[in-house]
């Protein structure tokens, strides 16, 4: 040691020595052993260990020993989660996190984080994601969706700019309404899709998966409106599931706010107050279930999180990670950028770009003679020529899964497999097109609810009719096999409560 | 109503009766289901005795439901919604526990706290049991031959021969384990693998469910295997909660049956089966009304199906005798609790995922054996075994927000008490259950808002199963496969032309599998020369 440590750091050094000793051990160490290794008296070590446990850097656990007895110390949940983040950060700088990060760590009991637009997103909080999936379908899921990019379009001609950028007609979007839309490049190819809420006659807010400030601004040439990025101005929680409404109603500050949230229709927005924090609530989501997204000032993030969990417990609310949400969105038939389609801004090959009609989004492009959005002319030419591929649902029945596994001595073991983003080839059956490949599945998942394998696929338009028999390539025992599949209507799961309208009495009185 | 003519009448609207009806209707038959109660379900019912608190009154979990039944009857479209239980908690004395959770590495560590050897053995055990379950799962989809009725045997000969070939080809050590499982006690099976008492007890609980045996009784290993045959999405020994309780599942199957054209009539108690010129031609209801049909299927236990419903002269004496001696004395009770707050375990005081799993009170084999000792001599267990689920933690619709319901399946509560009457003993037994639970869940007693105690005579009275046995008859070799319910009636046919059995007292037995109902319906359709397009489970092999 070349320079003596500054005064007052002794306790910190001792704490680090204890942390190192615990981290170096494969199994929990008891107090006596730790004191010996670090060279401290047990009472001193005990005092420091207590502080480390309180901070979540160490956990006090029962030791796994043959003699059975005694408590020991192991690396704590918060320290583990921080360690898990190291790869995301390249170990150079701390990773970017959302305003809910500290709260997420308290729930986080897995090793799973995923890079979402450069921000740490929990893949699952529990070691396995299955209960989180069922929370979406059966109770209430609380999902941190803060990493979404957010933009505001403001000004006297905000509506005109929205109508120039987006394919939907925003003259029909009243304040307090949300529209799902896509936006295209000049060649009529899909750039992105997202939700746009009209906050006021002259103010819209859009969400996007990729940064798009420059594109939005460039579209505004000659229009009296400004575009501002507000990504960091809002934290967001997606509250999804049949009990999501009951959770929000319970968390609302007073009866008036509760009534407004209870009565909020599908794809509408309302301002509300949760635990003294003003929030915007939109009845939107990415799960195909009843659900809401809550837009919160970052300073209020933890307060709103706490209130939602406090009131959500009685409704089975759980923090839910990205794997479970992915499973739900496949069942909901929601195509995902970078997975099911490539943004025209990122496609290296022309053939990888998609028109909205090829992604099941033709409904977002209603031509009207007095409106001109970016890409319209090119898209209309393409429509006249027709499209060669279509987004479809693909399903493989349980009995078919059994059939393809049986020759290898296996039963399907689907619940162990999380939803897959690995592409899978789709073939025409023999006899049609000589069994050649006619498309690819881009997302697939075994649905424990629907009891079949479901997937999103891009197929040759001639094979896109629901009910068409295709063959899906799967791997069983490391062998490529072809399972009989069928083209299916999307969404696979579409519960009536997703878009129903109720009153507050029904929310509070009935069992949701 | 009586003016309508039916191809088939199904007596009893429990899950098997409904499955039979749905398969028959699916093949184009005009089907009438007759249910004695005011609701379908039999022992698969959900009731709401207190506003907002819903009990899955008798049966409570689903595992054995056959995938081919789910598929053929399109049960998902009709509302099948099975939430899997991801963990099992066995609380132990002194605030200790054995916790098996969804994550296998965590389970390993949890078992290792009791024995590192067992943690490793448990991995192997599960693999072996999966191979065994793969070997036998086809049995659930295969009709047994009738050892006396040769015609039935011939029809199934091909399927059975294929099955037999697979058994011959299976690895020797697997066949050895299989033969052990058929004959030995659960304890001797488990002793070969494990040394720690809590794990052995936890695994042995499957060997006594619904059965008047202890883990030390020969034959209990089969009951364990029977429960291993259940699966959810290919995972054996997995249990699921149907949204709305098992009554929800009965409603799902009923909807499927109705959508396929079957008619379900409630409050219709059958008095006897109508036989003219030696052939079945319908049934007679309690009020004398005749419901005529070409075939009749009874999902009731043999004492009713072969006894009460038929003129004794119609059956061979040995079959009638067997029906009347059918072992269906129940020994399982049910305590349903409405709770003011979520229960807290001494070993795990904070709410967590364990509350959405299964929990059972069986700290070691001696504990279970003592519970059985009480029952052997006609008493109820002073310290009962209990298998617990908190439905409201799996399904928020089962209780008002913040409140809970708890389902406690308990043993042993023998049907007939010696020197006492259940009417006087029922609540004392309930108290004994709560006493045991309180030890592991301090404060539980104070949180109880309402308690329902059901013992076998209640099951008999309400559901109609003679003796109140949850499986419609003990699962033991003398009552399985070709012996269920006995020669001349084992292949779903009876000696009376046109009269069939389709309930849990036929192969492959109890549990919410729908398998007996399905196999019986397929038998009827073949006899009527109405081939039906149905799924067949694929022969998987042992994987070895």
C-alpha cells in the first residue's frame, strides 16, 4: 500500500474485505469463519455484516451443510443483480437503468436482464417466467416499459404533421384518444409502428421502438409544428391482465379518479392521480389482454410503483418481465419490429422491407383523397401490383407435437421452452409446389393456455388463407422434422374483456 | 321431452359422463345426459357457500386430463384454462421445510439442505419416473380386454399386442421398476433412492391419495405411479388449477358436449335401466318417466350401475356379487376454509410463490403411518395428513380481493367409524385438521371466516358415490385394468346388450382424466358401427 488510506475509511475497507471473502466462497460462510478469514473480531464483523445485509449486498441464509445447523452469509440480491448487469455495461460504465430500477432489484430473483434500447430490462423476476405469464392472463402483470422512445408533436399544425408522418387519419383522433399506427418511408415501406395519443388539439405523443426524432422532424418541413423527444421525461408501467383495471381503480387517489379509470374505453387516455402523482393512463398494451399503460414523471416512478403493488397484491399483481410479455404478444398476434419485420431504415436488402399490407397492417392505411402521408404514392402503386407475402398465424396442434416427438422416444416438453425468436422454415405440403419453402415463422411459442404451438409467419400470399395446410420445420432430438401446421386467424387469443366497457360498480363489486 | 327419441342416454353428468356424451354427440348420435343434481359435475363442482368465496368442493386439481380429450373436444375453445402449480412446500416441525420449486437448481439446493445425496438422487428419480410414465401413459388410452367376453378381447388384441411388444422391448431395469411399482409399497420403492425423511414423505404423499393404504402398504407404489401418469403439456406429475375450480372444468366439458349437440338434463334421477327382450331400451326416472334410447351408458359406481339399476336376474351371479363387494369405502375428507387473510407458514412467513403451489403436511413416513393406524381400527386420524391448495392465490376469482379460500384434502377419515357416528365426529375431525395446520401456519385459526368439513358419507350423500371413495373404487391390482370393475364388464360393455359403463370405476380409474368416458364412448361407437375420427396418443417408448 503506497499511500495510507484517508481517515475514516477503515469500516468501508473492512466491509469490502468481508464482501470479498463471501464472494470468494462457493457456499455461505458462518460468522466465525468470516471473522477468521478477514482477521476481525466476531462482534466487529457482525456489526458490519448487519449493515451489508440491510443494504442487500449480502444475504443471511441457512447454510447447506451436512451438519445442517447454523446461519451463513452469501452474496445478496442487490449485489447479484448489479453483477448481472456488468456484461450489459461492458464493465466500463454502469448500465443505463429505468427509474424503477431500485424497486425492480427488490423483486429480482433471477439472473435475467436484457438490453432494451440500451437500458436494462428484466427478462423475468422469478427464476422461471411461467407465473409471470399467468399473471398476464389470469391476474395482473406490472411491466416496466420505460425504454420505449417517446416524442411529442406540438404546435398549431400538429395535426397536419401527424397526418403527414402517420398512416392513420389523425383528423379523426379526438383529444383523449389513442391510435395505433405505422409510418412509412418514401417508398411506402414500413419504418415503425406505435401508439399515438392526442393529448390536446395541438399536441400528440407517440411511442416508438427505435429512435426517430430526425425522421419526424424532417417530415415537418414547411409545417408549423415542432417535434421534441420526451423519452426521458416519462417512466412507464404497463399494467396488463384481467385484474389490471381493478388494480388501477384501487390505486386511484379518490372516487372521481377511480370512476374515470374504471370507465376508460379501449384505446382512450385519461389523466389520473395515483398516490398524489399525476399520471396519464392509456388503455393500451402489448399482451392482447385487458390492459393499461401508465405514463409517469420519473421523480414519481417509485411512488407509483409502490402504490400499484400495494393495491395490486389483493388482485394477484406481480412484476413481470420481457419473456412473459413476449409469450403473450405472440398469442395476441402482435408483430414485433426487428423480429417479425425489419424497419425499412435498417434493412440491408430491398426484399427484407415490408409494406404494411405484408404485416397485417393494411387496416392502418385507409386511402382518402384529401390526405397525403409519407409513402402514400409508392404504397398505392404497390397495392395495385399486389403483394407476394402476408403475415399469418401458424399453429401446430398438441397431437401433432406428440406425433413428431414419438419416433425419438420423447414427449413434447414445451413448458420448458420460452418463446422463440429463431426463424423456422415453412414448406408447402408435398403435392403443392413440390414441398418447397413458402415462408418462415419468425416468432413462435407453445401456448400453455391454448395447448398448441402458435407462431407469426411471413408466407407466400398464395398460402395465406386461414386453414391452409403447411409444414413447419422443427428440431426434435437434433433432427429436422416437419410438423403439420395450419394457417390460422390472428389473434390466437382475444378475450372479450380486452375491449369491454364497465362501470366502477362492476369493477369493485364483481370479481372483475 | 319423452317424445324425443335418443340414440344414447348417459346416466350421470360428472366429468366422465359428459366426456362420453360429447364423444357420442361428436359422432352424430342424439345424446341425452341425465344428472340427478341441479348442476353438472358430480364430484367436479364449484360452489359459493358464502358471497364471493368459492369452493372447489370435492376434487380440486387437474393433471390426468387426457390431451386427446382436450384436443378432440376442443376444450380450450369452451373455456379450459389450466394454471399450473409450480411448486410444492412441505412444512416440517420447528419451522423447517422442504421446498421443491419450479427452478431445478433451487430445488436441488433445497433438497440438499436435508441430504446432498438425495438432491442428486432426486434428479435421477424424476428421470426414471418420467421414463416409467412414458412407458405406461398409453395405458390411459387403451381399453383393457375382457378376460371372459372374448369378442371384446379380440377387438383390442392389436392394440394390446403393440403395447405388450413395447414392454418387452423396454430396458430391463425400467421393467423391473415398473413391476415393483405395481406390487410393492411406496416406502420400499423410495428407500432405494433416498435417505432423508422429509423427501421420502413428500414423495410418498401421492401414494395414499384417496386410498385406504399407507406408504408402507403393498400396492401403494401403484397409487404413486397412477398420479405420475398425469401431465400438463408433456410434463408428468404436473398439476393445474382450472379457472373457477373443477366445477369450471365440468362446465367446459358440458359446453363442449352441448355445442356438439348433446342435451343435458338436470334434476333427473334415474331409478332403473329399462330392458326389454334382454336388450336395453332406455331408463326410467324416479317419477316414472321413461327416457328411451338404443344404448345407455352409466357413469355411476358398480353398486348402482350393475346393482340398483338392473333386475338382478340379468347379470351373471359372479358379476353381481363383484359389484356388490366393490371396494369403494372412502377414507379421504375435505376441509374447505374461507380466510380473512393469506396464510403464513412458519418456515416462510412472507407471502411468495409457494402460496400458489401445492403444500402438504406429511413431515415423515411415521407421521403418515400413525395417521393410518388410527383409521385401520375405525377411527379418524388424530393428526391427519393434509394436501393443501390456496385456490385464491392461483385464481383471484375464487375469493374477494385480499381474502382467500384454502382447500385441504385430508386423510384418513374412514367411511365407517367404529363405535361412533360421523354426525357427531365431523367437527372434531375438522378441529384436528386445523390443529395440525396451525402448527405450521401460526395464526391460521384466527383467520378462518368459514369452514366446511366433508367426510366420505357426505361425498356419498351429495355426489352419490357409494362409500364416498374419490376414485369410485380403490386403485389396487384387484380393481384395475381387466379387474375394473370385473370380468364381463371390464371392456365398458356389460352382459346386457346396449348397456355400458363409462365412469371412474372402469379403466383407467379415478382422477379427472376423462379417459374412461372417452374409451367407453369409443367402444359404443364401434359397436354401433359408427367409426369416429379421434386422436390417438402416440406411442412414445421409454426414451431409453
